[in-house]
């Protein structure tokens, strides 16, 4: 088993909290951190500067596909940013992630 962090952007704090709450309460993730941010990106051939909210979610690799589907079902964006990367860390913390996402 490996652990991942998932980076998700949302259009508002309310949307980010809804997504984070659903992911954690549904055991798709052990934790979701939520932070306001400013973004600059291309969309429909326009350079956009906008306020967004980022979620940093901790989970296990085997949960990613389900998590991605859940986020997509809740998200307001046509093309939500949902990316992940493998992590290493303090073994007891990683075990906590495994334990919390393994409960039903």
C-alpha cells in the first residue's frame, strides 16, 4: 500500500468545505486541508486571474479512483483539477491515514 496527497481546486470556500467534508466523512480520505489562493490560468483562450480554494487531501493510492469520481460528482467546474502524488512520511501518521480510510 502507498499513500498519496491529492490536490483539488474549487471555486469557493463553501464548495471546498462540501467536497472536503464528503471525502472525509465517506472515508475516501483521512484529512482535507483547505486554503484560499489566487490562480492564473488559461481557459477558453482567455488568460484568467481568479480567486480559488485549494484542498490538500491525504489518502491511500487505492482510494484515488473512487475519490476522483466523488469529487467530480460534487464539483461545479467542467474540468476540475484533481491530481495526486505519492508521499512518504512519519510511519505512525501514514498508518493513521490507512486506518482512517480503511474503516467503513
